[in-house]
C-alpha cells in the first residue's frame, strides 16, 4: 500500500495548490479535495491529512467555504476536529460543550441554555484562523456523485493503511 500511497502523494503534490483566500472560479463545481497541513510531511512531500468530497450537486466550492469561512462546527466535521484538538491540547474543559451537536431543534432546546456562547464564538474564530493559516488544498473534478464517493473512499483507505504516513508528534 505504501507504493500506491507514494504515487498519490506525488500526484496530488503536483497539482496547483490553493490557499485562503482561494479563487472560487479555479475550483471545479464537482470533485474531491485533498488537504495538507503546514509542518506535516510524508513520502518526501507534504502529507495528505484529509480527503473530502460533497454529496449535493455542484457543492464542492460551498463545501470548502464551510471549512474555511462558515463558523459553525456542526456543519463541518473538519472544523469540529480541529477545535477538539486545540481544546484537548489546552486541557480546556469547554471540549465537552464543543462536542454537543446543536443542529436539531431538540438539541438546541436542551443545550443552548447551558452553552457558553461567547466561548464558542472564540473557539470558532480560533479554528478559522488556524485553518486559514495552516491548511492548503488541491482539487480534481469528478462529476458523478457515485464516483466521487468511491474515489474518496479508496484514497482514504490507501492513505490510512500506509505504513509510511504518520502525523507529526505535535
Ligand atoms: Zn503513505
């Protein structure tokens, strides 16, 4: 698996790299995105740290905006995980509230009265700042939803089984 993973890394590292603020028109309407994080390396190049796609037709650009701009962690598991990592590292007990999923009305009725909303806004801002400064990405177009999901699954599988891809200690 390492050899195919090496090929994937070479391929994706060779594509035009996008960073915030990115040019939306340079991004296909349908496709897959591959994220890289500053300081993370594998196979002699930047390490693939996340692979993602979208389900709705023509939603690739808005999916990327949900990660980079929309300060709502319940609409982006990527944002949620970055926030988790930051809170975990800081030993911050707000982590418990950050894990609440507030997308349903029922959950909001139950949790909103208990939520430290100012703190939540602060963490959302910190996540946005971190993502904008540390993550870059490449994209490639795949028009059909079934094919997008298949490629996403295959790439994630290859990278996660690879014995040479490891997160840095930090
Ligand atoms: Zn690898």
